[in-house]
């Protein structure tokens, strides 16, 4: 919890993006998981074999974060810190959320 607010209140469920004070924007990855908008480098679909190999390599290096909550993985979010975040939302939906301000 951040202060007296809970994550569901911080995240804007309708649009997926919440502007907080000090200009920090949060992207909702689904199921109360989030990432800072300015840390996202790319969002890709996980269907291609090169992406699957990238996921396996990230898992071996302990750089993989599973934010699917047990659901089917549909997209991979790559951050500037070198972390790879699995999401159960479609890549197009996440791209729309990143584009909203």
C-alpha cells in the first residue's frame, strides 16, 4: 500500500493509466500489477520463437517477472532496467494504455 491508498484505487481501472503527483505515470498490466510508464522500452507478443527464447534466457538470469496471475501469457513488457514482465493482456491493449496520458 502506498500511504492510505490501495493499488486498485491508485490504478485507473477504466483507462489503465494513473497520473500521480510529481508526474509519475503507472501502467496497469492487469490483475493489480503495474509498471512505471517511463520505464517501458517495448511491448511484444509472445507468439514468436525468438521471443520465447528471450523469455527463457530472462528466466535463467532471474530477470523475468510473471504478472499473469496464472492466466495465459499474451504479451511481454521489456523495461529499461533489463527486466522482462509477462502480462496476460493483449499487446495492443497495453500499447493503448501507454499512449494514454
